[in-house]
C-alpha cells in the first residue's frame, strides 16, 4: 500500500480511503460491513471516513464496532455540520453544535479521539472565528487531532484558512469535495488553492 502525508501534517494515510456511507442503513448488513472494514485494514488501508449524518449515526456505530480492537491501526475521519434532528441547534458549525456533535460521534465510534474531524458543509450563519476557535478547543482537549472540511468552495476554504491564521487557531489540513468525470469544477479554484496552501484533497 502506498502512504502519503495528509497535507502539510506529519500524519501518513493510505492513498486509498474507505468510505462508509453505505454502512448502517441496510444497503450492506453489519456483518458484511465488518468484513469489508477488516479486509481493507488487512490489505494495508489505514484511512476510514464516515460522518454523523450517514444514516443518523448508524454508520459511525458500525465503523466503531468494526475497528474496536484495531483502533491504533486506523486514521479515523468523521464529519459534522448537517442537521441531526428537529431542534434548531442540532446542525451547523456553531460552538454549541460542534461540542455536542463531537461527543456524540465519540460515543458512537466507541473511541477517545477522532483523527480527522471535518466540517461537512459551509455554514453561512456562524462566524468562521467561532467555528475555528471551537475546533481549536477540541484539538486542545484531545478529542480531535486534525481538522478539515468537506463540500467547501475555494473561496470558503481560503476564508477559513485566513481566519485561522489571523486568530492563531488550528487550520483545515484537508478538504473533501465531490469529484468525478461529470463534476470537475473544483479544478478551477479549489485545486489551485489547495496546492498553494498545502491542503490535502
């Protein structure tokens, strides 16, 4: 397996990352999901990605169960930001939600820390300095080791990096955008921004 540095960090991840969106919803039963995860780990994959919104936490439960006895082998990524319930503060990137969301993910994943905590969606209603300060506090508390974002445009990523640099907070080390043959617009702005700022895609 080939391993690469995660952006400008010293953390090394397998070139392949196992996504787990299909786990926990009946598409793939839990026993098969466990087999897939452990087969990937046996093949040298050390990078697993999930999110709290994937089947309202069920994917995190399945992943946590599968890696329980192999946690030290895994670079575990999860995400927060989408609405997780019908109360107004059960989504977004506010301090209130992120503190609640990270603790809920840690419980579901049955772990003490998250290697890569990603903001799943841009939140126009929360000041960036509130989000980045909250993430900085989560890293300081040891609940999160690195932070990233998902589904951000180039200007949103650069604005977040600027806010981190301006206030001395942790910065996004990764971005996880949608990218395929039919969806290549990130090549115009997001990719050049990531190359310039040494942010992993």
